[in-house]
C-alpha cells in the first residue's frame, strides 16, 4: 500500500447508561482521543449509543463530539440501533394495558427516529435540515474517494414478530431507494462501504437453550439488503448489534462487526485506504 492513506475508525454498541454515566463517558473520551491521535479521517459509530431512548442522552454524545471538534459531516457518521429507538419496558407496559396498539408502536418508533435524525442532522445531511434514511455520504480525499451507504435496520417492537425489539428489518422503501439509478451514479469511482446496525451473519449461540432465541436478533430481510449492497458494488460493510469484534466475508464483501464498546471500550476497528485502491483492516487496542 502507498504511504499516503486515509484512515477510518469504527466502533459500536456503546450501551451507555445515560448522560450521567461518567465512567462510560470517560472511557469514550479516551477512545476518541486515541482515534484522533492515530490521524483518523472519519469515525463511524454503528448504533446502540445508550440503553435509553432519551434525546437528552444523545445530546451528551453530541456535546462530546463537538468538544473534540469532531461534530461535522465529513468527520463522523452515527446511526441509531434498536436500543436507541425502542423502549422495551414502555412497549410491554403499553401492550399489556392497550393490547394490541398496533398503530401506537409504529408511531412511537417513527417519532423516535425523527428525533434521532433531528439531533444528528448535521452528520447526516451536512446541514441543519430534514434528514432521514437511507442516506449516502461521498467523502473525497484527493485521489481517494470513500462512500457510505447508510441504512436503518431497526424496526418497531411487536409482541410476536419482534418481542425483544432486537430483530432487524429494512423497509421496502429504503431498499427501493438504493436501486435508484442516481445512487449508483453518485457512487461511481468511489470505494463503497455499507453501514447499518444489524449483522449480516446469522449468529448462532452454542447453548441449545439459547438457540430458540437466535431469531430474535436476526436481520429479517438480509438477502434483500445484501442484493442492494452488491448492486451498489459495496466492498465493505460495517455493523454492530451482535457484540463480537470480528470480520467475515459475505457475497465477496468484507463485513466488519465493530463489536461492543460496552464490552471492550479500548478496542476499535481501523481501515486504512491507500492511493493504489487497496485497504487494510485491523482491530486496534489502545
Ligand atoms: Fe442492537
């Protein structure tokens, strides 16, 4: 690889307890400082920022990024995970009193998603205006061009279909949007990276008793999303959700599971892109 390279840092699943989680924020400060000192050009955080769905908690992350001069479209990409959008306890409580409340749970989810997009709109659109999913980010560094195709995979809680709120699904409209000819055109001559929260891989637990619950974490329409990623010539996919730092191949794409900050706050994934079109990936321990 040539000497000049562009570095991308990726971590996931912070699961901070809230804006007052001083230990968690101290650890986040350390991780971000190490990433900045490594000469990183862009940071991707693939969801589950908190174990709460409270926008005033999200604002605390925004403040940290601002204080480190990272809060801009070209420096950070952040997406929500299921834990950021679904308050499981509240859903159960409402379901038990208002069964089946089908419209309510979808409305609550949409409202939460809108709040998240409003909070981080500058990181999605680059300006303080209406933001939403999916979105594309093309970053040009001289001869090196990197693009993110960012998709939401979290979907509303449902008592039978999504009992833990942890299952993934990409809305038909989002998939269709990725097939619009303008998208492929915008990504031409760029290194394409898919970004979402849920895993492509079907993780299976070893314990028999847990295997019955494997489906509660899965990405329901993974084949459709895979088709869209392949259509857009994605070379890499970044995700979180299943707390394991690892890489694996699917459909010729290198898929990187950013693991869990909550599990190990001193590790992140780094990808270095060279001018020769090649890249290297490694997990860095700070
Ligand atoms: Fe998750």
